[in-house]
C-alpha cells in the first residue's frame, strides 16, 4: 500500500473533524469510499464520503 502524504493525512483529518462537528447530534452513518479507501489515491484524488441518515432527516440550514 502506498504511503500517505502528510498533506493527504491533514486533509482527511480536516474532513473528519468537519463531518463530526456538523453531525455531532445526528444519528447518521458516515463512510469513506473510493481510492482513499482502497489505499491507492493519486495526487488529484478527491475525498469520497457518504453520509446516510439513520432516521428521517429534514434539517434546513
């Protein structure tokens, strides 16, 4: 598996913190997918995340 760059690690940490803060009081399942999950991201790979509400979700903000 290729070694992750410090910039990639920093980006993943920032996304994780933002998602956890945004959905701190919600019942959701958050998952990572794509090349980052497989461990083969390229320099221009995005961060694929999915957020699945476990109950009806109708928040407008």
